[in-house]
């Protein structure tokens, strides 16, 4: 004859603060993701403004060469445009 003994697990309640801690962790994670996205956007914008500023300075130099060497000035304008567009 075979005897089979089965045991059912005892129901254990979740810790009282577990749900609150999980929700807090999710909120912190979302806030962190939002701050990282904002930081990436801000860095890209700063970099773009730097390229625009450099291109404008080169255009100013090109303007000085316009009367003496217009072809060189045109090359400088084209270089400024390319620099402003490239990432």
C-alpha cells in the first residue's frame, strides 16, 4: 500500500509597504528616463547652437574676403553651410 502526503502552502500576505515601494520605484524610474531624455535633447541643442555660431563666424570672415577674393569667399560660405548641416 502506498501513502501519499500532500501539503498545501500557507498563504503569506505581501509586506505592507511592498506595493507602495513598487509604485515609488516605477515613478523614480520614469522620472529618471524623462531627465535623461531632456539631457540628451539639451546636449544636442547646445551642440547645434555651437555649430551655428561657428558657421556664422566663418561667414563673417568670408564677408571680409568678398571684395578681394570672391571665389574663396564663396568656398568659405559653402564650408559654413556644410558645417552647420553636419552633425
